[in-house]
C-alpha cells in the first residue's frame, strides 16, 4: 500500500513539472518528467532510425516485454491487479503497440492524434499519469537487460523520447475527456444466437452514450475482469445498441458474449472510436463492402443513410458470406432495401468463385468517383482497398478501421494510410494498445 499512496503524490509532482517544462524542451534522462515532445518540433524520424538500427539488440520483442512486465510487477506488485489474469493477449497487444509507434515515428503529428484518442479510451482501465512513469522505468530496465553490454545509451534515449511522446499524447487525451465517464454500463436486453458461433446482442445503456454510425466500442464482460475487446456497433445512434459477435477463441471475450451471456446481464463499454463514419456533407455516391460480421459496420452506415435521406446520391452495397446461410441478418437488410430506393445490393457467396467480393467489384464499372467504406476480414479489406486504389480512388476516400499490427520486421513506412488506419477485422478490432496496458 505504501507504493499505492506514493504514486498519486508523484503524479501531482509530474503535473507541476509538466507545466514548467516547455513542450519543445528536450528531455535527456528517464526521470526528467513526462512532457511529451511537440509533434511539430519532435524529430521522430531520427529516433526511428536509431531504434530500427539497434532493434536486433533487443529482439525478440516478446522477450523484452516479458522482462518489462517482470520488472514492473516486481517493483510495484499492486499494479498486477490492473491487468487480466492471462497476460498472453496483453503481451501480444503491447508488441503491436511498440511496432505501431516505431513504424509511425516519422509521422509524429499522425501518431500524436492516434495516441490522444487512445489515451481518452484508457481512462476505462484506471491508468493514471504516474503509471506511465513506472512503465518507463521498467522499459529502460528491460532494454538494458535484453541488450546487455552492446546497448547504446543514445538508442535508449530514443526509446525514452518515443515513450514520452506517446504517453504525453495519451495523457492529453485522457485530460480532454475528464468530464466523461471512464466507462459506461449497459444491460443486455436481448441475446439471439444466429449461428452456433454467432450472437446478436441488444444493449440498453444505463447512462447517455453518444456514438457515430460506423464506430466501434470496447466491451468488457464481468466474466473476464480487466479484459476488453472492441466490436462495431451495428446501429445508428438511436437509443439501444446492437453488437454482432462471432466466437473466435475459447476462453475469450467473444466466447463469453456468445455462449455465456443472457438478458439481464450487465456489460461495461468504453469510449467509442473509429473513422469509418459518413462525412457530414455527402458529396459523392457511396460504396460499401462488407464480409462476415463486417456487416455490422455496413448496417450502421445504412441506417444512418436512411435517416439522412441522401437526395441525389446512390449507395451500392457488396455484402459477402461463405454461403447463403451466412447472411445471418438478411431480414434487416431486406427492410433497409425496402426503405431506400437509392440502395443497390449485391450479395456474394463463396459459390460465386474465388475471391468473390473483389471479383464482383471488378465487374462494377464506376468505382473511381465514390467514397468507399470497407469492413470484414483483414484479407478482404486489404484486397478491396488495393483494388480501389488501382481503380483511382484516393486513400482519403477509402475508409476502414485499423488492421492489427502483426509480427514481422519493423521499418519506416511509406505514405500515410487511409483514414482510420490500415484495415479492419470484421466486427472485432485489435487496435494497438497503450503502453501501460
């Protein structure tokens, strides 16, 4: 408990120090405070070059992360209670976060914007600014232990600057949403099994909950404390919420929601996020491509379009499933078709040949002048996005949620991805996690 009471005092000291430091003032050691570098001044590309150059010295990242958590929980045992019982997903999530940050360091303004939003979402986890300081100490200890005598202190300082840049933006994001709840409660009012591994849940928020059509939301089941997964809300803003959840792994949140949740149960929701949303001014026709439970995103967007009544605009939906039985929510789509004379629907199944959705898109002649919204399995979204780019659709008119940042070599990346990140994973998202967890 001594550590617990010391952390709030340290947090206040850090806050005061942050006020004294200029945002552009360089930080030179691991205990110099948490004022993050200004994205307009910070030379992220230089730090990226140093980190990438010496990344083999701290590889594999899984080992570095194991040492980091060991150091953090040894120094401050009480922090273990902020994490789920199984750390496997958390370790993988943190590795994704490191890779995402390193790959985007040469675009600091973009990285800062993402981390600001991430920090606002992390309030639901009980993360305090003081925890970032503890994490930094543990990171430095793990870097030194993993690299050994070959470790360059210049590279260590680049890691520290990267960490402070990320966490500075996250602290700003949390402060900007301090008037909001850290999490919202919602009661399950309906639970329908549409397939042995797929459920549609209707939720009634216990407090006002504001979101935009096409956004996703972190969800926690009381069956798995401290464990959150994100799902697209399959509805436009209008009272109750709807989730489409496919069970992807035994023992996870999706299994708990599909097989062990019933009406009357209470779930916790985090702050909604995501850029797969409609523009305020619909200045072009719309193309929507959805596969599997990616239909949740498409349904929310279509409900919003029905509400807006887009005069003079057309919407073409390509929706795919493995078989006709895979159109688990076809009754809702049929109702939307009846209400929207401007909507054209192309249903595609695996029986239509290899890569049926991309093949159907290729048969559609007028792709280049549309704004496209993509959702579904990562491979489908990546293929569809590449096809649209080849057809002349610019990146800013191809909308989808982020791919998980998978394992593999880290290197400076090319042009910025389309709004919302690099791709999507159907209704369940794995966006890069914040550094402290």
